[in-house]
């Protein structure tokens, strides 16, 4: 459709004329109404319905959050910049005028959280929450130093099949600091260790199996290469005759993210060419 077709009298308007037409009449898309505060495409009661919308956050309202303890012995006032916080405290707020300059004398409501003297956790958690946290699978802890992290991993490998088979390797996998979606140099060469089964098979390789249920170990050297990087060389004698190897742990302390401050294992390398003949894992 051309521009002229939208007008009522296209014949009186010449696009190439140097003179402007005297009058052109057309019907506007929007019609102003003197007795309405809104355009025609909205309902007549639109403005009233907006005034009656459910009460919620407003840009120009400073809320006064009034909190009472159960004994009503004191009242504390605080300025609430986030109105949604008021919805956490159900009760009788009808006596509170949001635009009043005077503070109400008393307001009673039921607090959402109730303190309990005989519980170590809030009421919305189960009673055995604390015990269940203690029983979580063993792995990195924020209070472990680099030396302690290596010690716990070696202890897990020493008692590898307790309480179940290859449990020690599971602990090693939890301490591993590689990205499961990328190839890792945890054992030296680039391996795809995203699946635990592949990680487990390498520990049963003829070179690494010495660490499983080993009989004796000795720390040869320890060194902080950087502030957040630690290396330790360990001599290990296995459970089989004349089975002994030397391994090097490289621990890295994460900075930022969900593992901030934790010591994780960057690599566990054999002191030699462990995979010279290749490895099918």
C-alpha cells in the first residue's frame, strides 16, 4: 500500500508539486478523548483497575519494618529498602499506615523463624541435619592444609577397599582438581578422565597399583613452589614383593569460585616413564 492510499483524497496531492495542498483530510489511528485518561485501545476501567492492583513493591515507598519478640518486651524499628522482606512476617498489618509519619504503638504477628534452645539448626531443617553433614562422603575440607590433603589421600589408598571396594580411589577422585569435560594431565599424558571408571582403571595399572593397600611410605621432599602450589615426593612400598615406586603430588589451592581456599590435586605423577608402552583405559 502506498503512502497516498492511506489518505482520504490522494488525487489532490501531487508528490512532485512544488506547492503544498490546501487541505488534506484523513482519519487518525488514535483518537483523543476528553473524558478518558487512557487511549481507546485500553478498557474504560483500566485506570481504576491499576489503582486496585494487589499491593506489592513500589518505587516511591519507604517501608517501616516492625519486629517484635515473642514476649513483646521491646520494639525495634528498621528502614526496609526491600519491600518483599515484609512478606516474610505474616500478621496483622492493617493498623500500620505506610504513609503515616507516626509509629504504631503495638503490632502483633507470628515470626517465621522460631529460636529453639535445644536445637543447633533452624526449624526448617531436619532434626538429623547436623549428623547427616558429618556423614557426607570424605573429600576436600576447607581446614585441610596442603600436607594434610596429601596425607588423607595416601591413607585412603592404603585402606583402598574399606568400607567398600576402591573407596580410596573414590576419595582421590573427589580431591582431583581437573575439569571432567577436558583432557587432563593428572597422570602425566593427556587422558580423558571425565568418567570415574577410566580414572579407576589407571590406578590398577601396573605402575600405579603399588599405591593400593601399600605397606609403607616415606616422604622424600616437600616444597611450596608458589604461595598456592605445593609439591611433595613420596616413596611407597607396595604389598607385593619388591614393589616400590616414587610418586609426586602437586597440590593447588583454588582462588575464587565454590572451591575457594580448598587444596585440590593437580597431578599425581610417577617418577619415571609410566606409560611408555601406551595404556588402554
